[in-house]
């Protein structure tokens, strides 16, 4: 979304969350791409809180470790594209009278005062025209706190990395999960089940219309439910959760899935609510939304078909390699790759920087 650096060199993808760091680097060959290096490190509690870097020096040290210990080889380039946390960015659809490009820039700043809960002097702004109809222009407005952005840039530079762009999480996931060069206009709801929250993003024609999140359904919630069901420790519950990603599950694992079904019901309710909001507030030619699941918690066996039955519409697991022309078998199995969805999208932008002229 924001690119104050005005560079277009190739870079690797990086995801910074409250509990982990993830990196992935593509190497481009004549026939396609290979995963040159990837890695994940857990973060001690308190280094990053709700997407904001609290202890910059410690995170920078771990970032250096992340790239040095990447497999099958260390990440050898310093240039990086990272994402900004959804809960710290603002996306709004606004409408203004028809005017010149220069006048739009002025109008956007004035309109942003009414839509962004921060002072305009304290945010980076970006915008994109969605449509022009009669005497009106519909715009997508995005903003992020300057303090947050500068905290990310400062930490990356301390780690001897060169930030090329900071991007909305939903934009990176859309690049990964939505088939490139689609000829028909489709609308997608991406449901990212992360460690501490589930994020919902609606995209159509590469435009982010809506994003929100809930904390009551998450990978950590699944782990706790499993631990309670089995009267087991967290470590054993995590192993059982991984086992539940396989279609060949035991009776014990089936009992665990049954215990998690109420959480699936919560997801279904939230999806229905978001779809109703979208169709009520936005003019769309499509009468359906394609629901795609991703994130580390999406690999639990049966979640997609369960939601499909509950919602009476197709819900599918995302394919994180959909738009990656790999020349060899991917090093990450599907259940693991789902947790890398966002960073794969960032890495795709990094390998083809000149194809993406906007951060939205």
C-alpha cells in the first residue's frame, strides 16, 4: 500500500505477526520459479503487540537470524517487502464529485479527515479510482499510521534489510489465492485463520472492498479446545491439531473435530454477516461470493466441507501455489503452505516488482 522508497528491485517477502516471523524468497529461472529460501521463527511474547513493534532491537536481531537460517539456503538479498497489520490500517470506499486528477488528490485529503480516525498529518494515504458514474467518482481510500510504518522501516533497517514496500495483508493474500488474469469479474471473501485471530477480506478485480477480524476463532483457540477435550498439554494438543489436517483421522481426532465444530459455526455466522453487509452496501454484478480459506488454522480436516454445508455454498481451501510457476515440487505441504499464504504473495510481488504499480 505505501512505497516511500520508489524502488523496483527484486525482493523477498516477510510477514511480521505478534507471535512469529516468516520469510520466503523466490529464485527466478528461465522455466519458472523455485523457493530459494524460507523460514519461520516464533517470537517471544511482548516483542510485537497487535501488529506494533514494541522492542525494535530484539525483533531486528531475530530478523537477521530468520534470513541466515532459511532453508534450503539463506536469503542472500537484503531487499524486502513486508505487510502491514490489518488492525492498524484503514480501508474505506468514498464518493466525490467528478474532478481533475490534481483536484482528486486535494479532495482525498479533505475526505479522509471524515473517514480516518487519526489526524491526516499522522498517516500515509493512498487511493485508487474504482468507478466513475454520472457526476460521481467512487474511490478506494487506504491509510496507515506513520508511527507504525516508520517503526517497521526502522526495525528492518536495523536488521540490515532494505524495505522496498509495505503492503496491506489482504492485497498479498489476494495475489496468492485469486487466479491471475481472470477474464470474468468475480468477488472473493478470503478467510485467514491465524494464530490469534481470523481475518476476513473481500476483494474484486484486485480491489479490497472490506476487511475485518475476530479474535474468538483462531488457531490458538483450536489448540485450547483440543487441550481441554483431551485434558492434554498444549504441546500434545498442537500435535493432535496437525494430525487433524490429514483425511485419515482416528476416533480420538474425530472427537476433537466434533468439539471444534461450534467454532466453525461462529465462522459461518461471521461469513453470512459479512456477505449480507457487502451486498447491501456495494453495487455488484455478481450475485455470489467465492469463499476461500487460508492461514495456519485452515488445514484442519473437514473445515471447508463443513462450512459449505452450513452456508449452503461452496467454501474451498486456498492453493498458496496457484500463481507460482514452480519448476520443482514445493518444499511445503498444503497444511503448512496455508500458513505461508501472505508471505508467498509478498514474495511474488518481490520477484515481479514492476508489475505492481499500486500498493492497493
